[in-house]
C-alpha cells in the first residue's frame, strides 16, 4: 500500500497516486475521509483506505466513493452496519489493533469480543492492521514483541480464510523482514528516504533510495555589510568581518523552519552558504562571501542537489530538531510545486 496521506508527504497525493497507479499500485492509504474523497474524484481506481475514521455525518462517502475504513471503535462498526442495511450493500472493513503504540486501535485482548460484535452486525472484516512504534530503530527489540502480539490475533472468516494482515511501515519493510505479513504500507521510503535517517548506501545495490523532492529559491538581493553589523530580527548574528549577504525569499511560512536560524546551509553555485541570523516569515539571509560571482537571480537549493553538492531532508531535520517526514511535508505543502516526470 502506498501511503499518500498529507498530500503524499508534501509531494502531491494526486500526482503521486497517478504515477503509482500507472505503474501497478492498487492500494492507497490516506489519513482522512476528505483526502480519500479527493483522491477518488481525481480518478484513482485503486482501493483507498481511510485510517482516521470519519465524522458520523460523512459515512455515506464510504459507499458513494468506494472507500475502505480502517475501524478502531465499536461505535463506527455499528454505524457502518446501519448504513449497510439502509443501502443494501456491504463494504470492505479492516480493523485496527493497538499492539504497543498506544495510539489508534482496539486492544488485542478485546479481539474475540470485537470479532463477535462484527458477526452480530453482519460485518465481515477483510483484514487487520497495526502499527510499529519503533520500527525505524534497527536495534530495538520492541518490534519483535509488537509483531508477536499482532500475529497472535487469530480469526478466520466463515469460509475459513485467514484475514489479511498488515503491520509494516517503511521501517518494518526494511528492517523487520519476518513481520511483512500480507501487505506492507510504505510512506517515507516511497519518497526516497530511510526511516532511520540513514543514506542506505550500505544497501545491496550500494545506491540506496533517491529522494524525489528538491526545494529551490533564488537570490533577490545582494549586499555587503560592515564588520559589526547585526543580521535579521534580534541581531542574533553579528558579522565579525565585512560580509557579502544574499537575501532569499523563503521563510518559516514556506515551511523553512525558524528553528534552523543560524544553523542551516543552502547551495549556491554548487557551494554551501551558511544562514546568518533569524529566519523571518518570508525571508532569510545567507553569507555568500566565499562564493565567487553569486548574484541576484542565482538558483538557491534548500533541499536536493546542485552540481555535486547536496542537502537532504535528514540534514534539514538535524538543523531544525525534527525528521525528514516533517521537513518534506512542510516544504512540499507550503510551496508551488512542479512535477518533472
Ligand atoms: C504513515 C503511515 C504509514 C507509513 O509510514 P512510513 O514510516 O512513512 O513508511 C504506515 N501505516 C500507517 C497507519 C501510517 O499512518
């Protein structure tokens, strides 16, 4: 299953789903009903899974848009049963179990009761799902325990067929080969990143995954400031020498986190230039003293390659105290996007 929630981690749910669908992907995962509706209306023909439940008033979309709910409360099972009777049709339902994440899901110890309730409601679950809390850590022993709890949930449909079982995200796919089950649900690795922040160059092909997203800006003003000048709000950086500064039209409202102030670097003419002073809402400043010829209009790479240099989302995550996932969502979902292929 391709996880395309949150606008495909900033890459565009509809464009990503279209490319994946054209290449044979049949299962798509989103967080909210509205995302599933939008994806269906954009022409996605695969099975679309809704992971975060639904407002009771929105239940008809499950039927009109052929969406598959991953259910985690008895109340939602009851609502689905009522709607199925009212409409005279059934839909596929998956059940979510909480096997150690302390997030969404029925308790595995309640499984027998949940299946009994399904039966009395004439709901036939197609599969069960859970989620790993620590699968991004190759050395954590948590995943083995969580996996054991999950695979012990035992149920067969009336025909004796076992349920579809799915617990793996990208970390599970890459680092928990014994837990793959019937279906894996991958997000971050689709977009070219390893969940543990590694480059994956130790992988079989020595290449690793390749990030899909680049984020570009440009220089809109160049100036020379005297030694002793303070830069940006609060003067958190004071130039200790004469300095050539470039102003870039990107700031925290564009998803370029303020917490990276005085820490991040960008690429200009294939070289790294350090950010100086605080990142503003729509602008920031970089030191281009060392970059010969840098001028207004130059391309600036915030994320991605330029020549032989590159900056990836894990590095931006280190500068801002977060992870690649959040960097991709923030930059992708707050800026104009162009799709190269
Ligand atoms: C987002 C999500 C995934 C994908 O996680 P990645 O670490 O990005 O691969 C899998 N399952 C569920 C339920 C999710 O919400």
